[in-house]
C-alpha cells in the first residue's frame, strides 16, 4: 500500500466471520419531510444539502440499495479527502474494461498518460490567453439579459458562455450551438449509463457516436491546419500514433463535455448566491479583487461535482464502518465541503472564510484539470455582475429547476430565472 493509503484504517484480518452491514438508507429514520437518500435522484435530491447535513451527523457512511448493487456514500470531509488520496484502495476504474476515454474512469498508468495529453493546455498561463475572449463573450450574453430585465441565468448566460469558451479552446466551431449542446448532453448521459448505471435517454448511444464522428472530422481539419488548439494537439497525438482514433475522439469529447457542463452550473450558482447575499454586489463593485474570494467560497459552498465514483480494491474501514472489497462507493465532495468540523458554520456562505483545502475542484490525482478555466469564467462573471447590476433577485414566479442527472455526477440548476436591475452610478 502506498503512503497515501496509510491514512485509511486497516481492517483487522484476525476478526472471524463477515462484518455486520449497516442498515440501508431506506431503513433509517430520516427527518419528517425528507425522503431517504437514493442512488438515482427521483426529484427529491436536486438541492441535496439538507440530506448531506443529516448524513454527516447520522450516517457518514451510508449504504443505499440499487437494482445492480449496494452503493456506499461517504460524506464527511476527512473521510472523503483521505479516499481521494488513496487511489490504490478507492479505484476510479469502476467499470473494467473502461468503456470510454474519459479521464475520470481511469487509474494510473493510463490516467497519467491521457491526462498529460491535455494538461499543458489547462495551465493558468495557457488559460490566461483566453481572458479577453471570455470577457468579451460575458458582456455579449449578459447585456441583453440586463436590457430585458432578467432571464434564465442558465440558458441565456451560463451555457453560451461556457460552450463558447470550450469551443474556442478546442478550436471546435460553436456555430451549430443547439446541436453541440444536444450532443454534449447525450454524451454525458451515455457516459452515465455505461459507467454509473444511470438510466440513459434511449437515444444517447446513437447521438454520442454522431458526436464522435463530427469530432473526428474536426480533428482531421485541425491536423491539416496545424492548429495550436487543444483539439489540434490531440489530433497530432492521434496522427503520430500516440493515441488511437478511439482515444482521440473520446478524449476530445471528454474535454468538451467536462469543460462546459460543470462550469455552467457553477456560473448559475454565482447568480444564486448574489440573490441570497445582495450586499456582495456592492462589495465586489468596490473591490473587484474580492471576486477571487467569492469564487473559491462558491466552489466550496455550491460546487458542481456532487459524486465521485470509486470501487474498493480491498476491505476498508471508514468512520467505524467496514466497506467490503469490490464495493461501489460514491464520495460526496459537496457534502464534505460543508462539514463544520473543517469549515466552521459550513452551511453559510462566507466570502471572508479560509477556503484552503476545499474539494470544489476535486483533490489528488483526479483534481479538476479545467479548474483554471472554470475559475477564469466565474471570476469574470462575478466581476461583471457586480459592475453592471444594482440588484439581482430570483424570479418568484419561476422556481429553480434542478438537473435530474442521468450522469449521477453533477447537480445544480437546470433553469434559474432571475430579475436584473442595472446599476446606475
């Protein structure tokens, strides 16, 4: 076992007989009005933080039933962080052989090899080259919303900004916006069905392969043009024999999907927090540098990634509960980030808190490759909202609609209707 795994409690092999399993989620006495936490969200877990708070206090290792197998949910900060630092015990290769070239599905050495293909494009220095374009597009999408007095922060702003940014990074044309968004969503659904036993859409496989074919054609063009984009780099790795055609197409799709889906939700959540703490508009207007503090606390308080899937390679004890080898585990970084044992008064958004160590962009070998890009887009958004708006409120007639994740990974607003009032100096 590596040094990273020694933080986990070893199981005493001298104990005879199988360890008693804890009760299932649906067998526990959940608070009145709170449905038991489930493997697949039925609509009760769109905003799951009340569930998480109860789980941290009462069932920090929660066993839930699914038609395929038991799934174990880990919710406390120290336990989630330790598991993320122990990839030899908590393996990411939940499905073997790995069905898609998505980085989140691999352990070393393949994870290391594939991550290195795209890592150089996501350094802060490389991302900084896109700041002017991100800022220009942010103005382009926000100004019409302000002129209209509001709109859907997801459809009108977050999706077009995140998709235009990742399209530029990959040098994939964003002209056919609706088709690219549809393909991206379908690919995420197909990924969830293959890798997470999610329900799927019924059309996701066909749509995904159409997307792959489109990306293959795009990479052929990028190779001919000697493009310096991430897409061009992946194309060269393919043409030079360092990646297979399958790996190149799927890795390109992964960068596209992961590069906009998570950021879309984070951007929408920025609108939500401003509606809940309107005084922060004036504060950041006066002190634009505080936008960075806002974004780190946002990633802690309302981060996008809710579940990170793992499979145990051996018996392991977490929070006094013995999880057997071969168990499907879902680490809950968004639950861990609100653990008051790590972040005092963790259920409160506090722009002045010390957010060091938050798991909003992952941790360990699977830390988010695109974090510098997500931070850039969100900082620009926070600065512009503060500079341009006198008020930002939620539309009381249109409640928040939450993602019903086929991918079982991300959670947040699918639609967030806001009312905007321009700031008049």
